[in-house]
C-alpha cells in the first residue's frame, strides 16, 4: 500500500459516521477468513440467513474506526486486530446504506457473542471463500470487492 492509500484509509477511519454507515471487517487469521452465519428476522428487515463478516452500523457521532472495533468485539469478542487496508465502500442492501470494507488481521479466536443474531462463526480458507459464493452475504457488490481483493492479496496471517 502506498502513502496515498494509507492516507485514504486513515481519513476514512477518522470519518464520523451515522446510522447509514456500516463498516465491516474482512478478518484474516492463519490464512483464513472469518465468516458468520447471520440470521435476520422479518421484524428487523427481512427473513433471511446469510454468511457475512463482522461489522455493523455506526452510532451517531462515532468514528468509522470506533464502530468497526466495537462491532467486531460485540459480534466475535476479538479486541486485538490490525486494520491493514481499506477495500472500498459500496451501497448497502437497505436504501441509503453504505458498507465500508476493511481488511484486518488478528491472532485471536472468534467467539459466538450474539447467538440471537448468529448461529456460528467459522474460519474458512481464502480459496474456499473465493470459490464458494455462499460466503459474502447477500450483497453481490460487497462480495466482489472482497473476492477481488483476496485474489490479488499477498499472504497475511
């Protein structure tokens, strides 16, 4: 990553979010990507279950980085991770939402912190994540950004 890319990432992380900003972490450990089976319910949005990565909505006045760190801790209990790269931002599935995607690494294990929202968390190989379209949730644009990055990425652990 060159200087301008680092500057863009740091600027994005300091940005103050709002309820429509949804940062997410493509978390890697030992060459595997963390993915969780999220169970949405009709009362929250629509009745659907999908494989996704940790992340969520900003609270009013919260920076993108603080949201990312809070959501990762709330969903999988990981408190120590490095934000390596900003992959981009795309439209979310709900009108007006923006998904802000970051590549991160950790040495910590994930835990099922919100069993009312997720059935499980698992680490899948980069190859399996790229190959199996079930990983990456229901937003094909988000999945494309992640897969394109993983295909061109050097090795991290």
